[in-house]
C-alpha cells in the first residue's frame, strides 16, 4: 500500500509548466531520492506536496487522504514534515525554541492555561522541553540548546532543520538538499544519520539531492526529473545506466 | 511552587513598594495632581505599548490602528458607566471585550496583507473607527462625552500590572512562541504546523482588547473624551514608544512608554520644543541604537533573585 500517491500532478506559473504530469508512488518505510538538473522542478514538487503551492492539475493522496488545496499547516499536521533548501530557521530564537515551536501542534495545554499559568502549563512546558531536548541530543545539538539559531555554524543549522522537522512527528519527511554545502566527511555522517532516523522513527523519506554519492548510497528508489517531467525512475543501478538520465545530465553528445 | 519563586516574589515586592510609595507621597501632598496625572498616563501608555508590541514586536505585524481600538474601549466603557449606570469594572471589561472582537473582525481580512499594506489598511480602519464615533450623537459626537472620574492610582497601577503579566505570560507560552515564529519566518512556521492566520488574529485580538482596556481607563480618568483624542497621531505615538523601547521586548515597551510620557510631561510648557526634541531623540536613536533601547532583549531582574547562579525560569 502506497503511503504517498501522486497522480498526473501539474503546476504552471502563467504559461511556464514547472511540473507536468508527475506520477509518483512511495511506499511506507522507503527512502526515495528525487534528482534532476537545476531548474527541473524538484523544489516545486516539494512545495506542491506540502501545500505551499496549489496544484494546477492532478491529485496528491497521502495515507488515503486527498491533500490537494490543504494549507501547509494542515499538511504538516497530517504528517508531512519538511526542511528547506535555503535554510529557514527561526534565526533570532534559540536552538531549543526552534524545536519547541515545531512541537507546538502537539501542545497539551490551551491559551488560557498559558496565560493563567495553571498547573497543566508547567506540565506541558516541561514535557515539551524534555521531548525537544531528546531531538536535539540525536543531532548532537543539546550543548547548543541556548544559542541563537543564527549563530550556529552552517552544518549544524542544516541538522537543526532536520531536528525541527522531526519534532512535528511526521510519517513522511521531505528533505530538500540536506547535504548542500557540506564536505564529504559531513555528507557521509549525514547519510548514516538519515538511514538511522528512518529506522528509529519508522519514517518514509523523500530527499532532493545533488550529491550523487549520497543519493546512490542511501536511496532505494530514485525519480529523475527534467523540465518538470519524470524521465526515469528505478533503483540506483537502473538510474546510473539509463541513457535518458545521462543525456539530461551530460547533454546529448556524451552518448 | 514555581509561581512563587524568589525572583517573582522580589518583583511583586518591588511593585508593592512602588505602588505604596507613590500613594503615600500623593496622600502627603508631595506629589501634586499634575504629577499624578503623568504617572497614571504612564500606566495607560504602558498597557498600550506592551499590547502594540505583542502585535508588532512579537508577531511581526506592522499594524497602526491602536488608537481606534483605544477609542472603542473608551466609548464603550463610557457608555456602560454614563448611559447604563454600570460599574467601572463592568465598563472596563465590556470595553476591552468589544475592542477585542473588533480586533478579530478587522484582523481577519487585513492580516492577509503584509508590511506596508497592512500598515495602511489598519491606519485607515483606525481612522474609520474615529469617524464612526465622531458621527455618533448618542455618544456625544464631535462635542465629546463627559465621564465621571473614577480611576485613581490604585486602579491604573494594578490594571497595568495585570495587563503586562497577562501579555508576557502569553508570550512565554507555546502559543506565544507560535506568534513569534510568524515574525521569524512565516513560511517555516506554516511548514511546522502553525496556523499562521489563527495566531496573527489571536495576537491582534489580544492586543486590541488591551488597547480597549487602556482606552477605558483613559475615559474614566480624564472627565471627558472626544473623538479627536484617538486620531492616527495617537497610534503613531504608541508605535514610537514600542520602537524606542525595542521591538520584541516587553520591558523595552515599558521603558519606551515611560520615557515618552514623562518626557512629554516635562516639556509640556514648551509645546513647540516638544516635537522637536522627540524628533531629534528618535533620529539619534535610529543612528546609534537602531534596535531600540532594549533591542529584543529583556531586562532580567536577576538581582532580585538573591542567588548568584539561580535558574532563570521567571517572567522575563
């Protein structure tokens, strides 16, 4: 049974077809890669899946529910978490607060208890703090809990983004270029981490990445996008030898 | 009990000292009526700037219609007190609730706008509210409305304390953090499951309700209210206090309100100098401290904690 099923999904921006007729099926527990040259429409696909854009055409079915037209916060509460290509942390807040905000949709007290400081406020806050610290610990960020997010080094900011996305308790995690700007060593440990969180949190992961060793090393299934269309999909080995993929990446003459 | 730790007890104690000191000085005639009026105005403006700060400083929405909500609170509480012979407390609460509802009604359509557009829309709506009262003969229209003076230092001071406490408790709860996340990055906030429209409107409505409360206090202190009091200049004045104190700092908003109100009172004898001094002050501030007096930091009252290395789970 597919966790996420996308059927003939299209999105045009006044004439420009950013994504056209995209079909995709992701099963529970899979680790899927989405690759393609620059401007192929990969991030647009993410934005469609998370409700940032409304699809021009097609359907998105997640856990047997139609997701088209849902606003991003509802998509998040349905269980799709994401990170951003250009890091979007809450810069002026601490690392801990960043994760706490992601945990907000599971908050156990209401506004009034917060204002009146009723006992369940203290209980809820303590629980939130404990859970958030657990996420930070996984990403080795617990020592930086009180630092401002903007003061973290780049690699740690990327990891905080993943920690924050995990705190929303997703069942599908979308990672937009998690290894961008990392050196090979960091990329390698990130690869391990991605595999580990998939198993630990019982997640399904869809990731966009340009780093081929990472994609080929970690993904079980790969979709290749070019000019908004899926030109190939299959296992890493099938993709490596697919002539259309080579053409898209290296140009026609290379064949 | 976390509510009554040493730091909170220290803050409460110093509030009682300030309250008592002013009351004693006033009873002995050392503080005259004029100083008293200034101090009560400081309380009113603190409520206004702290609530404006919730909308602009914490939630990041540049709304400039606070005087309009203040007018609603002032007129509605005056209506209860003058027309229906209701009690002062009932009038204040009623005014605040109506202003809060107006905040929801105005917030729902306007908070879809961003930045300058939101500022212009709320500025316009604030003016519309003033003009509505200008044409409402039932509440005095342009000639104004006389209201008995029932607010004294006790009312003004403790209502101010309660308002600041409620707003800062809200900011320090998970729901308040949801508001702050909107200021920090709206797209990321949505992606983290925060219903940004809901929290924007919530912050706006809470802010408006406290502006209404401040308006009610004002009306029941000043003997007389008139629509011209609640012009957009008042909204700007409140915004200036918030910017002066530092956007996103509650203690900053309190300092900003105090500095501006006391400063205006000191310069009251030189009305033409007043605007000049304020303008120069603001220009200097923007050059030397563009983030306001406090920036987005809070004044931490740790010296009241009596311990050298205490935990910091207080109100700031």
